[in-house]
């Protein structure tokens, strides 16, 4: 019997999840999550899914998937996985430029399905409203 390191297993899970993202809506948990918290996150330029999309799989036990995973998991933990309940940044100063972005998340938190989709006037507004959850680009 071969034992894989956690890093190897996590890489396999992320690759499997990326393949599922490319294939379309996922119905099952990524390999290796063992019923833990995970979200498929995408940010698309524009108001629909036809624009350029950036995506990542957020795993929270332990936090991994992109550079802001720990902060995103902490925010989600504070709201029970409800992205809409994240407290907006109070001192955010965003330009009044209309360059819409659509944020979408689907997955599982504490054993319950999560579905979230919102379009924001621009990326600054999205970041102010959702914190580190959709901070997929460094």
C-alpha cells in the first residue's frame, strides 16, 4: 500500500477540481476533501459567463487553493459559509467606473451546499463586499 504525502494528495485534489471546473458545473466534492469545506470560485469579467474567467478551488482544512485561502476560510467560518453575510469593508474607496465582474461560488460548507453568484460594478466593489474570498489574483 502506498501512502501519499498531504501535499501530493492536495495537488491531486486541485488538479481534479480544475478538470471539473473546465468540464462545467460540478456535482461532487473534489477528490481528497473527505466531506470538508470547499468552494469552486470563479471571477468573470462582465455580467455573464462569456468573459475571461479566473478560477480556484478553496479548501479549508487546511486552507489551500490560492494565496488568500487562510483569510478567506476565516471570513467564511465567521459567517457559516454564507458569502452574502461577509461584513463589507468600511473604509473602501472605489472608483465610480463601470467595469462589471461576476463572482460565483459553489461547493459545500459544514455539509450543506453553497451556491453564490453576484455581479459587481467593478473589482474594487467586489473586493470591498466579499473580502479575501474572491481575491484570486495576486
